[in-house]
């Protein structure tokens, strides 16, 4: 998949995209400010397909959607962490960014492999019931809710997009239901 950026515990949405930069909908501008304080080189170093490996409670803090959007815009295509803030997890997976939970030991093992070889790439396979992560000689299995994993694998992670694509069918169903309610 891609190269790895290691981050620690409690990386908040405010650290991912500081509030003073959260005044635009221009994704390029958001991306340039992504992790600017925690990792000033991030915007110039990240490449499409790269992965973040982090500790506990990744994406905590405010529920701003700009945080996963800025990560996605600059190429992050997966996040592996010991845990995720629930709203961040949902906002990320809705964009198609897999968020895979790792045990502390597995996260440490991956971080160690990256420490030894920073250019080491990582591969994440979501087609198995438990996501399979390969890095160097390591093979570990992460956790992800089955419905989320399946949606990502089948390309059905964007519920709003699916509703918009099916708006004619939704309108027909709404009309039929309205008629059924009147008849009752």
C-alpha cells in the first residue's frame, strides 16, 4: 500500500487540522495545514497511498470533518491505531479511509519495524474477516466492524452517495409510504 507515518496517543482533530486553518473548504489549503504542528514536514512528505500508525484515541476532540478530509486529500489511505474516537472513525470510513484497530503489541511491532526501516511499506488486506496487515516480516490481524469492512471492500462506504445515486427509488418509496399512511 504505502509508506508509514508514526504518531502517538491522543492525536486530536485539532492537531490534525488546527482550528485557525479550519476556515476554508479548499481541500488543498486544508491539506497543507494537516498535522502542521505535530509533524511540520507532513504535507510535503506524504504521498498517495501512505498510512498512519498511531496509538490510543486517534481523532479525539471536536467532530470536525475537515480532519479526515485533510488526511485524505494529501494521500493517507489507511489509519492503524490502538483506538479511534467514534465520530472520527465514522467520518474517515465515510471517505473510504480504513481505520483498523490494532492491539498495543501489534502496533508496537509495526512501529519497531518502521523504526528500523523508515522506508518500509505496509500492506493492508481488508478482504479477510480480520484485516491482515503486512509490514516487513510481520503479519498481524486488526479489528474493524464487519459492516464497515464489508462496505469498504465492496465500495459501499458512502451512504450519502448511495442515497443520492438512488434518489429516484427513494422518491418512489417515499410516495408509496405516504399513500399507505393516508390509507391507514
